[in-house]
C-alpha cells in the first residue's frame, strides 16, 4: 500500500482519481469524517489490492480493558494473534483479584477470531497505580506465590485463557532477583499446563541504567525465563512529561540495539503506542498535564483548528501546534508514516512481532498497513 501526504488544494475525490481507487475505500481506510475535510500534512493510506509478495510471519498482540467497545474489538481481532486482557491484580497474600467487569465475553470473541486470549497480571494498589510494595510482598513470600500461581492456573483453565502476561513496573532494585525467580517459576508452572508466559520490560538502553523503572528488570535473565518479552517502547512523551514524540524512532532503536544483545530477537515483541498526547504550552513540570487522544482524533483536531501537520525526521513522528482559548497546544501522535518506520524495525532486527498499547481506539489504517506488510499468525 502507498502513503500519500496531503498538500494545499487536495480533496478526497481528486486523490481517489489520481490513484485509481474508489473514494469510499479511501474514506473507509483512513476513517475520514464527513464532510471529509483533510489537513495539510495528513498522511493517507492508499488502499490497494492485497500484497501478494512473500512476507514475514509475525505475532501481533493488543492490550485491551474489559470495557472495550465490542465493535472496536470486532474490527481489531482479525489482525491480532493474541489479545491481552487488562488486567488481573493480586493482594499481598497472593489472592487473585479479577478485573472490575466481565472478561469472558472478550475471551470468547478472541477464540472465534483465532486469537489467543492472554491474562495480564498487574500489581495495582487500591489507588489503581503500580505498587512496588505489593510486588515485594508476593515475590519474596513462598506461600503468597504458591497461592497466586494456583489461583492463576485455576482461572486460566476455567475461563479459557491461553497465556499469562506479567506486567510489573517500578520494581525495587533489591527485588530484581526475586522478581526474575517469580517469572521463571511462573513460566515453568504454566508451560507445564500448556500456557505461554510473557513479561513486559521497561525500555532500557544499558544493563546498569539507573531509575526505578529499570533497575528491577534483568533483561538477560528475564529473556531466558519467559517464553517471550514485550519491550514497552513508548511513553517518552507522556501525560506529565514534556511535549515530544510518544515513541521516537531514534530512542526505540537505542532500546532495540541493547535488547538484542541480551535477548534473542525471536523472543522480542516491539511495543507500539496506539495513541497520542495534546499538551497545553508552555510545559511546566509538575503542573502541565497532557490529554490522551486517538490518532484519528489528532487529525480532526488539526482540521478544526486549521493546523498543518509536520513530520519530525529524527523521531519519525507527526506533530502540530494550534491555538485555542488563547492557549497554544502541541500534539504528537502516530500515523501510517511513523508506523511504517516501526514495522521496518521488526524486519530489520528479526523480532517476533509487535504489541500494541492499547487497542481501545480503532485506527484502521494501522491494521491495514500491518496486514499488508506481514502475515499475521493466527491460532
């Protein structure tokens, strides 16, 4: 599939005629909103006949909360190998805590579409935030671990899960080895029951990287313990951080350069963000808070405010600025250009595939481009 970048004077009908595709197909693929205005600098995916060339087979994973729109899930599942249901928690004593709403309907939908349902385990405290004291309490307590593993196996068998994803963040440095042992034991127990085990890794660029996000994660040991890993290669630009690309390509590459020295590439899933941020300016740390937006929504914001979309060649990411209510804003998001660059990394490094955080918003052009670039493995 081709990508076209809108210039002044363009309209849907003219672009459709130029490329010989129905305007309805262009509108559908790019989720254009009536009356189908375009933003200067907007990247459009030009739908074409399916790619018949030989392509790599990859695994595609997507995280979703249990309150995802059934329609969005239905539209997305054909492009997924795995659906990670977010999420189950646990108490300090190792008692499993289910998500606040039913997850069985998602498991059944995934099965119908040939996608593997995966139970995501997270150490969320009562405030809904990652709690490293909760991690410490369980990974260092044999009785709590035993209780948690038994309950996980029971729920996975009863509900029909096919895998376990361990997403623990902000692990204390002193718990690093205990956490690795926890993952190794989980993999041994679950593999014996026919379940795969994955672990999410903060985006490190060196073994001795400082910081609470990184010190508790031993890339080499966790890569050996788990069946595969997800690199969380996003959130450089984040809700409370400075205005910048969410997943700048130059930073993603640095993480991959390090990761493949510790973990075999065939075990690595590249994390891809399915969202963007809108920052009010000027940025002031501790005060400024960005708004999370979808990629389709970002383009609509540009159209409404007459903003021209730019593309940063280093970050390989689209962005724009606009004014509203006397306040300047800056938006960074993903489009088919930035995604094409990330897909190229999967091939370049020989990775297992990609994992999306998260699939709550439909970005159809992404899925069409992914399926045109790779064969997506199904069960």
